[in-house]
C-alpha cells in the first residue's frame, strides 16, 4: 500500500510516495528509492512496492520537484522520445551535488518524523543517474546509511571529472552493492574498474556484479531494454542486502 506525502525542503516541497506492506502494523526500516532519469511512473511504483513488501517502509521522492510535480513524462510518451529527452536532461542538470545534499537532509527529516519509519539506519537505492545519488547519500550521511545500492548506474567514474562520485566515497561506512549492465555505454569497463579500485582503497565493504547480457535500464519495465531475468536478480540482491544490514 502507498500514500502520497509532501516533504518540506530547502528548495521547495518534494512530492513523494511512501510504500509499506499491506499488513504493516509497526514502524519498519526505512529505504529511500530514487527513480531513474524518467522520474515517477507506474513501473517505479511497482518496484518500490516490491521492495516494501519484504518488510520496509520505502520513500520514493520526485527528484524533479523543483520543475514539476508528479510524473514528468507526458501520458503516452516515453522518456526516450526525442521531444522528451531534452526536458529531462535539463531537469537532471539542476541536480548538482549541492542540490542533492539539501534533498537528502529533507528526506532524512521526513523519515525521522513519519510514523511508518523505524528509527535508526536506512538503505538507499538508485538507478541510472541516481546510482550516484545513492552513493552520495551514503557518503554524506555515513552514520545513517547502512546500505546503498545502484543498478545500471551511469557515469560513476568519468576520467578527468573532478565532480564524479568516484572522488567522494571515502566517508562511506555502509555496505555498497553495484549491479552493472553488460556493455553499458554509460558505465564502460574502465569506469567500473575505477570505481571498484576507489571503493577498495577507501576500505568500503562493497560488491560489484556484472549482469551478463543485460543492457542499460534492465530493471525498467517500460523500457525496451527491460530484462525480466536480470530484474528478478536485482530484486534478490536488494532483498539480501537490506536483510543483512537493516533487519534485526
């Protein structure tokens, strides 16, 4: 089950959705789930509910709240359409590290104030561009984030880019899981290797897994690259990571 929620933030009001199991009768460990570049839409509601059904309270914010409320892709259109992509890339361009940090603080305030959430450590999950968001939140709030996961993440370790998240993971204390798409142009092997090396050098407890044969966006049911086998595996990996870090 889910409910809509408005979250006061430094840059406005974040419209978000909060998911819990239908039989929830107590506060549950908190998980923040960030959508991919396509924003809020049915396949991500389904994804968040599936995570929640394993015994969590899942908070899914609209990362584009500064520009639009609710879904940002018009009905009947795809976030891959050439007349939609420029708008999304424009919105995404505003999500600087500073903007993300302000949003992280607002999301944690929400978790600390809403009755569905258990007090204490949280998990964070990101997809595509928000794989970096999950890592950044774990680094920004190392004493709160027990687990961070990214799937078909994009541009985590761009060579020569000082703003890349690969340079900001030294403070992470929680567990990290990264599930990469095979032959992903947005995260080629050199970036995967660079990120693995940085995590290892920082002493982060991490796991990297290559989803053989899967393309970028393999967990998005509304994408032509959706891969049911890889998607099922990603849910298993989330369940394992959260059980090992948040369940007591």
